[in-house]
C-alpha cells in the first residue's frame, strides 16, 4: 500500500510492503529530499501498531492526505 502525504506543497511517500520470502513487512517513509526511513517488522499486529503510530506522527507534524 502506498500513501502520498502533502505539507505546504512538499510530498512524502509512505509505503507498506510484504517480503514473502523473508516473512517480513517493510514500512518505508520517503521524505521530500529523498532520504528514506525503513522499518522491518515480522508480525502483523506489530505492523498495524507501528503503522498507526507513524501515521499519527505524520499528521501531528502537519502532513495531510490530499
């Protein structure tokens, strides 16, 4: 899944993907300047908790979904 956030014309990409071979999920946040933050989790419950927290943090920082 991919979400694109906006803040004052800047774009931020938030992606969740699954690596079936490794049995893990990846949360990738790509900032407007191109740097990425990658988190790897192996449990679906952890994925949901972490994803919810990351989205809350983005919204608190002024990022919105267009």
